[in-house]
C-alpha cells in the first residue's frame, strides 16, 4: 500500500452511532442550541461571501465604465514681447 487511504462517507448504521454518541455527549437540550448557532454561523458566512462578491462585481463594473485614457490639451502662452 502506498499510504493512500480512501475515506468515504459514513453509511446508515454509522450515522446512527454518530447521532447516539452526540446525544450522549451533549444531551437533548444542547443540540438545538448547537444547531441554531451553527445555522447562524453559516448564514453570516454566506452573507459575508455575498458582500465580497457584490463588491468585486461592482468594482469590475466601475472599471469597465471608466474611460481608459483621458486626453487633455494644455495651452501655454507667453507674455514676452517679440524681439526686434
């Protein structure tokens, strides 16, 4: 074996054991609080991700609408009298 181990998702009976272990460790009252906190964290992460995405898109739109080069003309006038 090359040291490469394949890890797969747990099956049905394994999920039951995991859920029972969580119930024993945390109790029935703590699980809803834990899931509520997890949901709030996921929601905040998605909001932050969407804000970054919106700002990047806004920046790209501003870049596209700005003129690429601005041409300005400058006139120089001299107030010296002509030489004779």
